C-alpha cells in the first residue's frame, strides 16, 4: 500500500465513521475467507459495513469523529463494523460471534460513548429501527380500529333488534 492508497483508505473510513450511529470493534481470531464473506454479506443485508483495516490507519481515521475513544480497543487483528442504524452492526456481530468462536467482540461506541463487550451485547438485544417503526405504526393504528368498532357496534345492535321484531311480526 503506498501513501495515496493509505490516504484514500483513511479518508473513506473517516467518512464512514462520521456517518455511523454505532461502531463495533471485533477481533478476528483466524476466520477463513468463507466465514468472513458470510459475515460481510450478513452485514451488507442489514445495512451495515464490515471493514478490516490496519489499526494505525483506523486510529488516524478516528480523528475528527466522535469515536476517538475506541482507539484503545484497536490492538491485534481487529475489524470495524459500522451502521447508520444504531443496532444493526451490533446485532449481526453478536449473532455471528455466537456461532463462530473465531470472532470476538472487543467493544464499540455510540457517538462519544465507549461500549464494553456487555454494552455491545445489550445494544444488540434492542429492537432495530425498523422493528420500532412497525410497533409505533401498530400502536397508532390500534386505537383507530377500536374507535371504528365502537362506532359501528350500536348500529349493528339496532339492526339485530329490528331484525328480531321483523321476525316476530312475520311469525
């Protein structure tokens, strides 16, 4: 890697970190290319990004972002998982680490807050942004449905009463 490639890698990572809502630092303990490819695909499907970078370049890229505090976590063979959804990267990384012992969660960050391993796991247990939106829509729609049912109930009762009188008169 020459200087211009390094500069491009740093600026690209800096831009990614600048727009990320959460960053998860993981340690690669000898994953195969196939396992790494599966993890990258899962991250991509969830709207997250997974990058293996040199720690020195990653620390330079952290400057000017709110994630400067996670620089201490960058030791050994590490990678960064980032996402604009605060939960997506953490969810995928924690789920993948459960099934693959060659991926270790080191920590992470949400803005200025540095998260330890338990913090990342707690973040992963939260519902995603899409799940929260679906719940809110369900909560908003439920009262409208109830109001419509209550408004229609008296008319239905009156119709049943008139039907009973008509049946009584016919008999």
